[in-house]
């Protein structure tokens, strides 16, 4: 049975997204627990704010880095 490249590409994409969501959930739990270590109990709103700021900064750094990498790769000469 032959698997068409489009199906294989779709399955790879789906698996990548699925594992990415699992990893995101693990990091979410880790960061939430880490913030809980440094902030006393009863500061739920402050902890959520700290979490939101940290995740936003991390997202900006990652997206910016990926954009620079994509720009660098787009300008690089293609070698066969």
C-alpha cells in the first residue's frame, strides 16, 4: 500500500501539533508550580499576572528568534 506524500505530511503535522500541545501543558504546569514556590498562598491574581508576563516574554523571544532564523535561511544560497 502506497502512502501519498500529502497524507504523510499531514500526519507529521498533526503529530507535531499533538506533541507540542502535550509539551505546552507540561511547561504550563511547571511554570505555574515554580511561581507558586516564590509567591505566598493567596496571591492568585498576582501569580496569574506573573505567569502571563513570563509566558508573553518567552513567546516574543521565541517568535522573534524563529523570524530571524527564517530570514537568515531565506537569504542563504541553496546548496544542492
